[in-house]
C-alpha cells in the first residue's frame, strides 16, 4: 500500500502487477477552469481518469458544502457518490497526479483520506516525471468507467472551520501556516479574493517550497529541518494549514507528513472564507 508518495517506476511496477489500481489526473488551471479538459485530452497517463477540481472535488452550492470559501468541500456522502461514479472501489490503490506541482492533486489525496481511503499516494514529480520515465500516455477526452463500490470509512484527516480558527487565534495551541505566495501573504497583491493580507499571527510557507528543481518533493530530512525552523519550537500538533481556498495548502500538509510529523489539520475555508467573514481581523506585513 502506498499512502504518501509513489515514484514513476513504482507506479509502472504496480500497473504491471495487475493489482487493483485507479489513477486520477487532477491537472487544472485556476485562471481558466475549462482548460482542465483540454489538458487531460492532450496527454494523460494511460488508463487515468479525470478528477476535475470544480466538478468533482468541490461543492456546487451551499446545501452541498460543509464550509464556505471559493472551493468548498462537498459533504462526505456526496463525495463518495462522485468516487463511485469515477470508478473507485475500496480495495483499489489510488494514485493522484497533476502537471502543476501538486497544486491540485494534493486536494484529492487529502479528500480521499478524509473519506476513509488510506491507500492513496501522490505521483512524485507528476506527469512530467512519468513522461521522463517512459511511462505510457494517451490522448482523448475522459471516458465513462464502470461504477465503483466505494463506501465511506472513518475520517483519516481533519479539517477545521472558521469559528475554530478564530476561537484559538493567538493561543499557543494553534499555529496557522499560510501556503500562499509571499506577496499575497504580505498583502501586496490579491488576485482572487476581496481583501488582501493574512490571518494575524500566521506563518508563511509557500506551497512550492516543498519541491526541488526536479519537481519532486525534497528529501524528508530537508523538509524536517525547514519545518522545524519555521515552527521555531511551536508544537507541530497544533498546526492548521490554509491557503486561498483550501487547495494549494495540501503540498505543505503532505510535506509535513513526509518529514515525519503526525497528520495536521486543514482550515478548509482558508483565506477566501476568512476575509469574507464580518468582524475577523486581517493583517498585512
């Protein structure tokens, strides 16, 4: 079972073994969501299904959502229905990837854990690493697969609401880590949300800080040293991760687990919900 990362060579071996497997292509473009379909059609891992951020990994209205923000999580039972439609069985090893530096496939990795599916791993280096390793690819639009039998299990990862973060703001038991780019964190620019800035007291670690020049995650020891330096003695058990909308925070979540920390919490609504909530403080620096 692969539960964090899988290398291209390991995925090829898994494919050849005939083990129950489902690969998800999560490639996306926030500036042009419709382009996700074109990216998948241009090239994807042979046999991979498409998991579209807006269609498959987000709630479509307030009645379906468990939180606010630009990319709200759907209720777990609705997500389970999506997984069955995409062809997932509980017995399958799931592998997720994108071509965007884990910016989007990490969302599905976390959501599968949240749905109780432990056997899910991120393809380290994404589609680029797969192609470089000579992995088989194909073209064409997404095809309908036979429905899966997926059923929800215990929640293996935890999210927190705006009220939870606000209630513990400034307390030593909570450390908020913001995965957005430094200029967005400082409030110098804000291309997506109505208010610029960050949650007071939040630490900044841009999500792409976790990858090396080859597009793969840095070694666990290096990640550990970097997070230790960022936390500066703060209790890692109190870490709450966020970004703009609960999507690009996931590389930080994964990196902390690779570094040997226990699973940490995600603020699902993130800055897009925080900055729209009346009365909550916003900082700039």
